[in-house]
């Protein structure tokens, strides 16, 4: 089936906000005496805010009630937003604009498929929101990755079948979600962390389309 759409994850694919998320989670984890390592970073990538917090509190053997969850999600988010506040279009990963423009020239429809409730804000900071035909973010998805909902919604909004879409993902949870949705998935990052992807490339800049 020919490729008609690209669905891009945001954090870690378009810009380095995956690093911001991890920094903020590390800060919170430290308060509970927990040090997060590289494997924790991989496990947390692509995972929604509440599930991420539960993962960290689980490591500290804490069984949170509703108010603790709300308080710590808000604190982590504020630290994250403080980092995002300083972002500019210069924070796009190199080659992202060329990738998007080349797709447009070939009439490929483009969607965002992110777990983040801050996704639109980040796209605005990067000045690329207008380049997306559809945006699926954490505010409109009920079941986070690895559930396929994010990518099924994105394909639907693009009026395409999932099989007509390529997903670009840096997260193990996102790779699983894309496969479950029936999309082709290209991993962005290192092959050892992104098993299941059709191919893994270091960044969008190294993607060579077959059209
Ligand atoms: C994903 C990130 O894109 O969004 C995760 O990879 C993050 O690290 C998740 O937890 C939710 O983001 P937010 O901005 O809604 O807390
Ligand atoms: Mg990501």
C-alpha cells in the first residue's frame, strides 16, 4: 500500500523535550530518594503524565492518593514548562523543517501523534504548528501509548487508513502503539532500544523517502 501520511511523535523526534521531561521526573524522583537510570528513561518515554508519576512513586514504594498525584503532576509540569519557556525555532532538531516541507511537496499528509498535553504549546514555540494537517495530543486521547488510540485517531483525522501511514517514534511504548495500530513504524534513535521498528535511523534528517 502506498504511503500517504506521516504521523510524528513530538518529544525526542522533533525536538529534545524528551530530555526536559526526564530532567523534571529525575528532580521529582530525587525527592523520594529514587535515582532514575537510562532504562527508566527508555521506559518513561512516550508514557502519559499520570502513568509516569505512578511508575516513579512505585519505585519509592508509595501508594499515592488522588491529591498526591495531582500535586506532584502539577509540580513536575511546572518544572517542565519552565524549560519549555525558553524554547525557540532554533530548538528544532536539524533537518526537521526540510523533512516537513519535502513531505508537503509530495502531498504527504502530516499529523502529530503525541502523548503530551503540552504538545501544541511546544509546536507554537517551534513555530511549526501550521505545518500539521492534524494534531493528536494528550488532551484528546483516553488510552496512552502503548495503546494504539493516538495513531488510530491521527490516521482517522488525516482521512487515511493506518496502513497508509508511517509513524516516526523515539519511544519503545510508541513503537508498540504504532504497530498495534497497523502503521509502519520508523524508530528515531538507537536500534537496541527500538526493537520492532521497520528500520531505526538517528533522526528525521536521515530519512530517505521512496518517492
Ligand atoms: C510524551 C513524553 O510525549 O508525553 C513523556 O515522551 C511525557 O515523557 C508525556 O510524560 C506526557 O506529557 P505531558 O506534557 O502531558 O506531561
Ligand atoms: Mg517521544
